[in-house]
């Protein structure tokens, strides 16, 4: 008999959480006040990221077409998570959704669809691992420069990150470099002698109030001390009397408002993280499972977490799974760089044979073909996990 493959997730209330927007739930472990992330000089709004999470969860647990993503995110220590399954999904610039090329930015979520953060990726020197750099959770002013709610809220740490003009972020360091150019003696001598400075103009708008307001192009080159090339559309507005920065404007489209952005990286979440796993896996650290899967080494902690997660699915009495079906829970690790693009691992329960195994599976046209069992898990391990969760459920 040909064994069919199915995939499901049995977590109480999970399907309801995916189908119904539950904003506080998805943002539960983010710093209070977070309404976006900044990666380099790119802004990602929280509203867009919630849509990305919805797409990632649907792809992981509900769609029949199997993709390379989401992948397992093993560097859980970046988010102070000791034992839990975290997933990685590509996040695109300009608030587009991922369809083909993944880019270098990933949103990290847990299996309940809660946002842990954003990271940028880059290859490691040894080409066997990937380096991750966390993006900054931010509070983006919604009411302009003088956003009283954002400034006065003492629960939010407020080091100024810069300004956001649409989805472009002007870092505070870039503002500082621009003001250094303006304050330079040579530049000031040209201003006094009324030498031709086409980009140095009197400010005539009504967004800001001051005694002697001027505008000048933002200097975004971290190497050069001087403004070179054609100025962009962004201008810093400042008061010449005391060099006070008033804000930034877009001279091409004045409808694009540039507002203050505060860095919340040092602000702790108001919620203590509650992992889905109840296993204490700290003693395992980064040790590998004793056996390999066709030469591929997999961390022991990863195997235990996926086995625990799978055993909870198999224990569910609510799901009507035909006896000729095998449930597959996928394990796609970003650190397994030598894994073929169209291959993945799967933890499966063969209900016909009563075995629990790790499989190496090929993917063709979004379907699963040629599953090969490489590790078989003893019934004692499965019963131990089921017993632990049975005791927790009973208590």
C-alpha cells in the first residue's frame, strides 16, 4: 500500500489564532511600544510583519505545497530562548511578500506565530554556518517630531535611532555627520562670503518653527567628509542660530513625513517568555545526536524538541487521521548548508508499522518523494515524552 503523507499541527486554539487577527498575541514578547523594526537603514512596520507571519504559518502548517521555508532557526540564544523551536522566514524590502528570492532578512517566530525579532544574515568565513545580526525593535512616532505619547512614556527606553521617511531610515549618526559638514569652518566661510551653495537654502515651509531655519542635503556617505554627487531628495532642517536640528523633509514629495524613531533594543519585554517545550535541554548544549542521517549531523537538542512537538501531535485525540497516513513534521535547518536545496528532514510516525523515524525526503514540484528512513526512535523515547506531557496535562 502506498503510504500517503500529511501534515498537521495540534495546538489548542492555534487554528483560531491564525485565522483571526490577535495583535497582542503576535507581539507578546516584543518590547513594549514596538511598532516596527529597523535593519540597517530599512524600516519594517509591525502591520506588515504580522502579514508575513500569517503567510509563514500557513506555509509551514496548512499548505500542501512544500517550500524551502520556513527553516529551523537554531541560534535561539539571540532571543534569550533556551529550549524551543524557532522558525525563520524571508522578509522582503518595501513591504513585499516573499515568493522567489529570499534576500538577507529573516523574521524569527515560534511555532505559535509569535514574533521574536528580525535578523540579517551573512555567510560565515568557514562557509559551514551563517552569521546573524539582530535588527532593532523601534518605536516610530505616529504624530510627528513632538509625539508626546512616545516621549513621555517612561516604560519605553528612548535612545534616538534617527528618522524614518516612509520606509527609509536616516540614522542619527548620518544627521550628526551632516551637521559636522555644516559646522565646518570652510563651509561657514563660504556661507558668510555668500559663495554659491545651491543646496544650502533658506527654509520656507511651515512644518517647523525657529529663528533662522535652513535646509541642507543629508550626508549618507560614512567615509567621505564632504558631500559629493547629486544630492538626494532628503533635507535636514536646522536653526542656524544654535545648530538645533528640527527634522527632515522630502523635497520631492512633501506628503512623505519624516518622523522620529527610537531604539527599543535595551527595553525588555513586559511578558516572560513561555516556551512550548517543557524539556530541560540545557545539559545537552550543542552536542550532536549520536547517529547521523546519511552523513548529516543534527543537534541533539533539535531532535528532542521536534520529537516532543511531534509526540504532542500524535497524542491528539481530536484529529481524525486515517490509519494509512503518516504524519510528517519537517526539520529544515539553515545551518545545514550542505543539504540539497530540494531536500529536507522529516520526523514521521508510520502508523502501519508503528515506528517513529527520522526521514531524508526529496521535494519535487512542491510534493514529497522518495522518503528514506535514516534514524529510528525507540518506543521508550516516545512513551517518555508522552508520559511527561500526560502528567502536565493531568496536573
